[in-house]
C-alpha cells in the first residue's frame, strides 16, 4: 500500500448555522416559487454566464485539488453551464409544469365530474450532497442544484470534502448571482462536514435530498431520510458495474476499435466515473483479450482524486486480485511523483470463463472506483444472460454488435429484455461514459444504481423536486397563473387527455 | 364502550404459498410486459365487463360484510369498472409510455450527442394492500390493481380482513378473466393475513407496493419497504384531516347549503372515507355552528365496517371529548340492533376559538376514522393561516367563498399558498369526498397524506409502477416497438423537446 499525505480534515459547519441555513431556505421557498418561469430561467442563464466568465480561475483551483487535467476540467465547466442553460430553456417553456386540465362534465355516466386543473409545484428546500468525482457538473452548481433551482426549490448544498476551494469559489459565484437577480436570501447556501450533512438531512425544513456517491455512504443517508418522523425522498445515484457485451458475430475489423474504446472509457477520468464500464464480456474464441491488454499498456499513469481515493482503490484491487479465478493481465502501478502526488496506471483483470466469474461474483460484480476492469470470456449468449440476471441494478448496459448487419437474431431477445430490466440506459456500439444532457436522457436505474425511479441528468431531473397539486372548481381569480384558462404563461397543456400546444388561444 | 362480537380472525396464507405467489409473479412479469398496450387494454375491459355482469352478487356479499348499503356498493362497483375502462383507454393511447426522443446531434456545441430514445417500462411485481373502507374501488380490483396491471405489472394482492368473502368473489373473477384473455399464470394472485403481507413485502421479487389505510399500519409497512436490502417504493395513502375553510364574506344565503354539504360529506360512508372533511373552520360571527348542529341531528345512525372499527372510533372519540376546550355539540350514540350490529350516529364537536384548538392541536388535528367532525370558530384569516401552517400533509383543503363575488382579496393570497403547500387537492365551493377518476386528478399530498409524490386515483396512478429506460444509438431492429422510428404502435412522442401527436407519419 502506498503511503501518502492524507487530505486535510473536513471542517464542520456549526450546528446553529446548519439550522439557520435550513430555516432560511424554508423562508425563501415561497418567494422563489413565485418567480415566474421566465425570471427563474433568466437567473439560471446569468449564473451560467458568470461561471463561464470565471472558467480559468475555477479550473485553476480545481486542477490543484482534484488531480484532473485542465482540458477535462474546462470541458466540465462547459458541461455545467450548458446544463444550466438547458434547464433555463426548459423552465421557460413551462413544459415541466405538466399542466393537465379535465373540464367539468355534468353528464358523465359515472356521475357529474368537477373541473380539475393540475400542475407541478416545487417540493420545498432540497439538500444536495455534492459528488467528489465531478467537481463542477455534479457539485456546487451541478445537475442537482440546477434542477432544484429550476424546479423552484431553494438548495442547501453539502460540499464534498475532496475539493473545498473549488466548492467555495463556485458557491461564491452562485450566491453573488442569485443576490444580483433578486432571489431571496436563503435560496442557496453551502455547508461542510459529514455531521453537518446528516443534521441538515434530519432538519424538518428539508423536503428532499439528492446524492451522488458510494453505495455505503448513500445507503446510510437514504436510511436517515426514510426514518425521519416525516420521511423525505432521497434521490441517490450510488454505484454501478456497467457491463459491456460483445456479441459473437462482431467481425474482426470492428474489434480493435472496441478494444480501444473500452480502454478509453474505463480509464477516462482515471476510472473515477459512475458510468465506467467495469466488465467486458467477450466470446471465448475472439482475440479481444489480447487487443484490450495491448491497449491498456498504452495508457499513462495519472493522479486520482485524493490520497484516500488511492487507498480505497488499492484495497479494492487487492480484493479482486485475491478472488479465485482471476488473472492479472495488466498490473497497474502506483508511483509517487516529486510533488508527493500518487500516479496510478490502469490495471486489467482477466476471467477466463463464466464458471470462474460465478465463483467470485460477490467480489467481481461490484463497482470498483478506479482504473481497473474485468475482461470475461463466455461460451454462449445464455451465459451472458445468466450474468445479467444475477447483476444488481446498473446505470448502463452496453452491447456491441456487428455494425454492418445489426439485425437481432432471436437469440438476443432475452439479452435485450435483461439489459432493460437491469439498467436505466442501454447503449449500442458506443460507451457509457459521457452522459449527454438532453430531454430524453435517463441517468439512473434499479437499486443500487439509483434509489428512486428518476434521472439525475437531463431536463427530466427537475421532476425529482416537483409534486402535483390539483385545483377543483376554482374560480379563475383563485388559480395560479399556470392554471388559468387564459393561459397567461403560454404553457403547453393536456386538456381532457389530449395535448394542446403552448400557443393554442384560450377558448 | 359497546361490546360487540369481534370479526373472525384473518386466515394466514402459508409462507410457502406466499413465496410461490411472489415467484410466479416475477415469472409472469416479462410475459405480461410483452402484451401490447392494445391487448392489455382489452384485458382490463373484459375484466370491467365481468365485474359489471356480477354486480348483484358482489354487492350482496359486500353488503353483508361491510355494513354499507346496496346503493352505495352498487355505485362503488360502477366506479371500479369505470376506472378499469379508463385505464384501458389510457393504455390504448400509449401516452403512459411517455416516449421521448432526442435525435443525434453531431454538431452540438458541447460535443456530439448520441441519439436517445426513452420510454417507460413496468417496474415488475407489485404488492397491493387492499383497503377496508372501499371493498371494491380500493380493494381487489380497485385503483391500485388496475393501475399496476395497466402499467404492465403483475399483482400480488394482500386482501383486507374486513371483507374476506367480497375479496374472494372479486379475486375469482379477476383470475378467471385474466386466464381467459391468455395472461400468464401468476399475473394476479391473492394472499391473506398480516404476516403473509409482511413476508411478501420483504420478498425480493416484489418491486413496489401500494397501500391505503391508517398512518400507523402504513408507516410500519413503509419502514419495512425502505429497510429491505434492496429498498422498494412504497406508495401509501395514510391519513388526512381535510380541513374546510369558510371565508368571512360568505353571505347568509349560502350558509345553509354549506352546512348541509359539510354534514353530508363527513357522514358519507359513515365517516369512513379518507377524504372525510374533519375540521370546518368558520368565522366567529357567523351562524354556521347552529346550522351545522341542526343538520347533524337529521342524520340517521348507520353500521360501521366492523366491530373493531366501532371500538377504535369510540376510543378516538373519547380522546377528543377529553381534550381541553371542546364542546360536544351533538353526542353520537352507538346502539345495537336485533341482529347484533352496532349502529353509530354522527357526532359533532365544537371548538370556540383558535386559541382552544391550539391548546389541544395534537389530539384534534389528527384524523378520526368515523362520523365525527370539528367546527372551529376563528377571529381572523391569519388564525386560519396559522392552523394550515401547523397542519400535517393533507389530501385536500377545501375553501368556501362567496359564489357571487369570487375575487380573492389580497388577504387570501397566503391562505391559498398554504393550502397548496399542505395538500394535494384544493377544492372550491365543493366537498372533498367523491374523488373523480380522471386524467388530472391528484389523490395524494405531503406526508402522511401520502408516502410518495404520486396519485393513487386517476390515470396518472399508473406512473407509480413505471420507470424510465433510455436506448442510446440503438439499431431500429433492437428497439422495442414503442421506440421504433416508424412508430408502429402510433404512440404520442416528444421529439427534441417538442410534442409530436400520435398520428404524425414517420419521416
């Protein structure tokens, strides 16, 4: 085990301040909710502009704290601000309100029906636990904060201890922008420390929580959220093995590309992404093992997020090495550079049959955070099906098939069925890393990939922080603008079960 | 306390059979999922027809077991079959699949974007805990079963002990119909007994649960669902006080109607509905207390669901009587008829000021299952706001305002804000009982009204049993029919963020 200088301890926000932050968030909630969609969208856009304008400074601080390179971090800031702008656009359309109107029907066969007008309202203050592996996109101004603010919810952000100065710099910009656009005090605040996070999670003002991190940490917080006197939804994205299947028909010409793609994907960010493909399942008679092994040897050593991350990785890797039936195809190494930073080179583990994988499935089919992956050889598609069926919930399952002749034979029906059953995203001839931020995206999956049915990436992520309310027989003047018959906000509506476009004039 | 013959003990389905039912449900899941929306809709319609055809028999059995009158029960069967047909219609449109497509964008400013196609898939076997107070509409073939089957999920139904013969008769029809339409074995089964229910809730094959009942029972089950190795969503509808506010401006001509409506609503089904309005808040200077008192005296005694229900009601009522500051305006009585059935007449409790309500809020602002309600006099709208702010989550808040001049003055802004914050449905100049089954309906609310953000009534209830899956870059032949570009199922889709009607020809 490499001995490294440990990270500085995480300072704890004092208890009184945690309580104050939660209470101020609750006071801000009705005020922030009253911002029109337009005004909230503008605020998110101004925030995106401000972060973009500060990219150099933010990247400089983060590069120092995280071990990530400047290009990767610059891309992540761009992703973060693109994400904020996409939520802004979505909020502007009003589609997130899901306005649904059923007109009164005095002659309904089951008895007279009242008029019902439903929309989505913000749940209230949201506690966001920032992630360590994405210091921008899943941290202070990341997808959870963006989707909560977009939904109309104040945010209390628990910073990740891995990048305290990056968090402080980002939080400073968020607070400054929100004050500038006239958002109420308390609509955003940051706390630090594990105990502070738990205290906030128990605070009665907090109405929902979001988390990205480990299964162990996430489950502990999930349990706290569920056991409160008033339980709250805990939207956690915990862990995933993200298996990749290469089907038997993949021709020789496609294999080198698959090998290179797999290695690039699992070593991206030095293997510290939640969508890292952890297991490659290849047919016995293919030369994939050699191709992948060769590609891994080309990848340079790189830093990991923190000395603790390196420790955890080395422990987990030793466990995998010790498992029966594994061959170390590439032995990754940890070296320490002149500045005292550990550099970790990728490793690759071979498992020569499904029988051997089955033997040590408990150890091998669990996420390993860091630059290692398994290549497992299989005899038949039925064996792959067996492994997918035994797998815990995953964020993704990827399938590589012959590009030229993509027709599924009957034998792939069950494989597809299982892929869909075990994962939130099924990827074809591509890699799970690089989660596109779009409307259709789903970043989630059965437990432990996620603790709720919602996505944490893409515009649908705002749904986590909304709940429906219906108005029955309300006089027009008592209705919120989004529900008024004259549709002053020009939002799209579903009326009597039929979609009505946003620009339909009132009748 | 009236001494009554207790109900027969609830027989327990043997453990091995519970395990078998859950396991068969899991085997049925992929088969039932593969039924086209059309075929599933047909099955629900055939089931509705079969229940309608057996109405007389079902009502006869239920009248004997529940103490409800035949007219009420006949109406409930109609509600149940109307509900099944409405889910069938909804499934037929494919709208519930929420198909969302983002086309590939190789030139996106944040980097090339893959094609993503998302839809909703069934979560898997659902455990439904039937309710006691609606032997049809929230029981064996009720809203939870209908919405789970509609979503494509098998159902293991835990029967309510209050109406075992009604449950068995209904389950017989459900099983017969499902077999007749070719649904797989295991797509529906019924178990009985408290321990059997808990065992099924812990079964790894069960992927979601639905419940309608008490806060105590529901919370115990919620805790079990959340503490499983793989936690599952527990959609519970637990308890609600359903406050009603009469605003100061209501003119004399409207008051008699309000008094009569309130009494009819809180004594409907002898006060055993989850939407029973439990608290009427009226201005001090109005004659509402007298009007309500007079109306209550007109209501005849009626049976309750079971001897245990009567016992529980009498205990709870004694607690309310004992609370400081309450006046017994009408003392309900329990008499026993010749057949040994307890008949309970409604009671009415007065609280003459908000200060007195505040004193005993813990006892008074909690649901009381049975024919009693509170009339509370207030001095100012601010006092009403204070009560709403202190209230636990509710299914409904109702507001009675002058019908002739419905303009809200500024002083009602905060009241509306609080109503929306504390409830899932805000009702104007009408009563919360009689929950319309429509698209826009929301029957739920903040905890303890519900344990999730979803509705349990209306077509949106099927959303509880669906989860999103996205396909990335999938060859057309690998896509499920609902996601294929040619749209063979003719489902409505959202493409690149814009709604595309169901009949748009493929491009």
